[in-house]
C-alpha cells in the first residue's frame, strides 16, 4: 500500500455538546499543531450505522461521527501515542447490546473551534482525513462512503451511505464478517471455488478435498467488494482490506507494519441457512471418503476416531507450519455411510501454542450426540444430521461484570495501566485505587472455562507479553487477538480472594517482590501461595 500523508484537524469544544454542522470558516488554511483553523456548528441531522443510532456531527457541511464511540458498536479501535496513529477496524464487528442515544441539534449554533493535529487515522487499513475532539477522533460519513467508481457498491473502506432528505437522516452501512450468524454449522460447511473470475460458495456435505478456506486464490485477488454466488443466487458480498498493526520490537521501538491483504464475507444469512439445510447428494463412497482423510492427508495426525452406525467422526491435527510450531490447526470431519461428509474447519480448533494439551478434551458419544471441549469452548455434533453447535458450560466462579482487581497485600491497591495509556504493550502495575477507567476491568467468562480481562479505558486485554512461558514474564495490555496470552483461569484462594492463572504456563498473576508501592510491576510467577498472588474482585459501582 502506498503511504499517504494527509492533513488532520483537532476539534476543541467549548461546551459539553459534541455537535457540528454548517460550513467550516476560512480562518486559516493549514498551520502548526494546535493552531485554530475553523469553527464547529450544531446540526439537525440524525445518523445511523447499520440501522443503529449514533451521535452525528457536521463539519464543513459533512456529517462526522466519533470513532471512539464505535467501540460500543463492537469496532476495534486502537490508538498509539508514540506513533500518533489511530487504527479502526470493522471487519470482525460483533454488535453489542449498547444502544447509543442521538438527538437533533439546532443548525448554525457555534459550539467550538477546530484545531490542527498530527494524528494519522486508518480505517480498515486505509488512511482517512480525521478531526480530533478533546482526545477523541471524528471522520466524515461522506468520506467513509465515497466510491471511486460509481458502479462500485461500496467505498474502499467497505462502506456506503444512504441519505434521506425528507427525514434528514443519513445511514452508513459497512461490510463485516458475519459468518458467526449462520445457523447450520456456524459456517463450517462453506467452501468456495472460482469460475470465470467469479467466486462461488459450495455449501453442504462436501465431496471435494480442501475446499474450506477464506483466503482467496492466486487467480482471484480483488481489491474492491465483489458478489459471491451459490449457483445463480447471490449469497454474500466479499471484501478486501489492508491489515495495518502497531507493534513494538524487543528494543521497545514502536512500529507500524502492514501484513497484507485479507478477505472477508458478509453473508445473506437467511438465504444461506436455507441452502445449507438441503445438503447435496454424495458423489463418493464411504470407503473413498475414509481413504481421503486417513491416507491422503500428508503430515496430518489422527487424534481421535469415533464410529457410529451411520457415520465416522475423525478429529485431526494439521501439519506443523514451515516457520515452526507457533501454532497448529486442527479440524473435525464427519463421514456418513452414504459417502457424503462435512469438514468443520479449524476456526474453533487452532492451537495457539505448542504446550496446550490435550487439543480435544472430554470427547463422549451418547444418544447420537458427540460432545467435546477444546480451547475455544464446548461443542455438540449431532451425528444424525451433522449439525455442530456450541454448548453452554457451567458459569464461572466470578460473574461477568466490571471490577477492580485489588491485591491482598494492601487494601485499595489495584491493577492499573501505567500513565492511563491506551497503547498496545503499555505496562500493567500496582497503584492506589483512584477509580479511573484504566483500573476498571471487564471480566468475561468463556465457554472453554477461561476468562478475559478488558481494560475499560483502552478496550485492550490483560496479556502476558510475548506469550512467554517463563516465570517472571511481564504483564501488559494488548489488543484482542484471541491467543492464549490473554486467557486466564480463576481459582478460589479463600476468604474472598482468588488466584488468576495464565492459560499459557499455569503461572499466577503476581505483584513483583510483594511490594505495595505505587508503580510496582505486575508479572506472572510460579505459584507460591502468598498474598502477592491473591486478588479480590471489587465490583465497580
């Protein structure tokens, strides 16, 4: 991707209302960071994102929205202060239960000034002109939705907008991966093929090997959104996006890195679920299908096998990647006696570190149902129809909620992100509880029995740095990445306190040296039963 340097402006509001409209005054063209370059006006336009209301603000006649507000919509928003960079991704959007409140303003009312800033903002990997307001960042809906070619359905940011002049509303729609919303196997029986430069999904009990990938082939690499068909029915819209990450090397230097073009799919879920409920007829025999998965899969390992009267289920581990055993993928295939089969792909079964064992746990067959646990949760496969679904596991000993983590060493000393930083890799230490958001953790229990801890101020996770298995490994905050570095067990330590145990190495969340001074480092360490490893979950009121 070609580098692009754009001008950005800061919005400094003089009231508590974040509302703008009208035109930006020509008080200045561009100036130094902090210089005033215009004024902000209120508006009567209502805005929606994927049909959900969002506070809308206009600058220079364009409607703008605050990117940090979109965390409540399930967006991934990451800021790096050393690089003066804000990264926003919508591709893995999961809608939250939060509904924002938006009202119409009074047009023409000046509510603040616009000021120059040097922050660079990326949306789905592409730079965009942005405005910063009192520590937050706004972008124009019109620019997010602008199409370089009229015939394109979506902009390069994978968005489009609909203006309703009669009701004075503007609605922004964006593409995102919604395969989690599919009912039948949760997309585990969906593959694709390319014919005449058109992508086609194959749905159902597959009879061709290795048709289960979401990466596009060498002969089909579009850079804009594209239709996807099943037969002559359009079942999805595909889209490409550039992945840009903020990382930090072992010398502490922050870097902006590009990791290539990725592809996602927005499904017509009702249509595709209907198609998936009518599975194609088999074209192989049972013996041929068994031979395919038992003898023609070089480098794969058979972990478990279950035989029933009408099918065989194989639990398989993929070969180690060429770059070493950082992770290994696993999959399950159900082979029916009529020769049809479906392969449940590796999304649920990736092994993120070589020391996570066993890969599949508690595999049982009863009443035609196979139940098992793995890293990503518990599952049930109905061997009669091949439908796989997640199963609910017992709740955790700590209810989901927002908490302070208070050390048993001294009352009112809690886990804290250094300097209220929102950066990935920011250090985590002990500090007096002053009820700041960088001390508040959203605790969530997952189906696999593990917990995650998300800092309220940054939307980043409590994480073992570098996923290190060593005793004494540092603890930081890091953006959600789904790895074992951010997953923890909670064990009862008695008297209202708990141990917090890393899923990487079984090491305990620990206050270094059992020190109680502000700024004492927090690490993971071998279990020693001391108060340095005991924590109390104090609900945020």
